[in-house]
C-alpha cells in the first residue's frame, strides 16, 4: 500500500518510527555528519516540506531549557571524550546582541558536557588595538568573551595560555570568506568550512534533498510530494541589469503550472542567508515588473555577496499558527539527531509569505516536553524525520561540493 495522503504519512511514521530511523542511521553510517544543522519546515493541509537548511545555525537562545538539556547530551555523544578544548568560531557582527544570546546558550550547552569552551574569531577588526580578547554583553545580559585566534603549526590556538583548540565548531556562515587555507588546518572542524555561502548553493542542497526523498519514498512506498516542495533553478541572473529576468519569469510560470492556482512561488537567492534575497510572486509577469528597490534586495545579500543563481520554490502555505500569527517550525539537530526546535511566527505576514523577515517573533517549541507528555508525539516524529532527511541531504550536498 502506498502512503498517499498527509494523514497516512503521520500514521506511517509514528507506527514505523524504529524502521524509519534505522534506515536514516544506516544511510548516515560512516559519513561526515555535520556537528549541527537547523531545518525550516512548512506544514500545509496536504504536505510537509523542508524549505531551508542552515549548516551554521544561530537561534540556540530560542530553544527551551529541556531541549537545551537534550542538546548537551547529544553534544557529548557527538564530540566524544577525545577532545577537551572546544572553540566556537563566531560571526563578525558582534553588535547583534541577540546573536550573542545564541552564542551564550550554544557555548553553555557544550560547557555542560565538561569541556572547556572558547569563543574565537580571526577578524582583527572586532578587537581593539593590540588586544587579544574582548568582553561583551548579550541582549539578555549574559557575559560573552571572544578571543583573537591564530594558526600555529597548522593548528588553531588562542593567546590565553597559548591554548590549542582540539575541536572547532564553526558558527560563521562565511558569506564573506575567511582568509585561511582551510585545507592546511589539522584541527578537527565541523561543519565543514567548505560549505560557507561563498561556495554553497541552496540549489545544490535541494537537488540532494530531492534525491534523498526519492530514495526514502521508494524504500517505504511514500508519495514524494508529501515531503518536499517542488522547485526549479535559474542561473546567470543579474537583477541590476535585468539580464536573465525573462528566463526567470518563464521558469516561475513553468513551476506555477505544476502547483495549484492559489499557491505562491518563492524566488530565493541560491546563496541567500538571514532571510535575505527572497521575494514571493504569483506569476512570471510579476518578475518582469519588479521595480528597482525589489530587484536590489534580490541582487545583493549579507556581506555584499552578489546573487546570480536563483532557486524557484513552491510556496507551501502554512497551517500552523501562534497567537493568530502564521508560523513555521525550525528543528535543530546535533550529529544528525533531532534535539529541539522553535516556532517562527510573523506579526505582519500572511500564511503564504516569507516568515523569516521583518515582523518575525519566536516561540519555544519544546520537543522534550512533547516527548514527556506524549501529546502530539506524531507531529514531533514527522518534524524530526524531515529534519534528519534534510541533514542527510546536507551530507550528500557536501560530498558533491568537495568533488566540484
């Protein structure tokens, strides 16, 4: 029997939970699993879809305390006992105090395993002259100390006692690449620095996700459309000169012909991050009519990265709401295992728009509490499965990227 409806999928995953996870575990076995990842998931009336995958996630401050405990336990399993001094390589935007909240809770989750944790940066611009460390305060008034890192004999060190970092957790998405020869660094690092946005492409991730979903659905006789958003890609687009806009408009209409009349289409910069480089349209004509202001938002992203490749994605209208606001779920994984998540809602957007934008608010979505209370276990199981499949796709994506 083929699983052909969303309701059947819910029942199938909870009934076959062990088999589903054994399948994913087997696929991940022996692979270079990223230390962490977060996955944005949309749930509509008829399907679920992973709509984004972040390999260097912020947002640990949005996890509930129970999920942070689960995070610590999984970190302990993931890093293991061989590494003592853990470094976290940060973004350079240290003025973002909410990001520093994320840094505090991520570092605390690692410290609670008994490891030494050092927040580091190679960016001399964020340090005062001749200083090797800076002390900051997060939005929630937590102390954050960042050390200027250096490489010595192909290992990463910090000046505080000339400590060598044993294991580096990268929390910098490298939309502006760090000037290091990463291939020469012998310090163990995860996720791979080769997957920064200077090199990574959303298009490649969703091609990998499509392959992973196809194999999963063939194994378990599930309709593929229940677990993914349809997409297309367009290359060599220049939003400033309008070169390639006609092809982009044609591909929007082509995708539109494969979905329902009332669905939107998301145009996403393939190297976009922080919710930047996203525009929602109804048809191709709206692409041709984009004004300069809207084209500028699609042209340049974080750290002035130029967007030229575009992912065109089926708009999955969310049925999830929080206090009357449309919302979507973000699942966090450590070592390929789901540990928690949160809901992203938006005060000014509607259910078929980009919620990762102005007006967004966060609600803790306590997976550990769901597990304890046994209420809505089915949803947690489905979200976790999709998160793990997306993580598996990021592994395949990495393998494809390093092969060139």
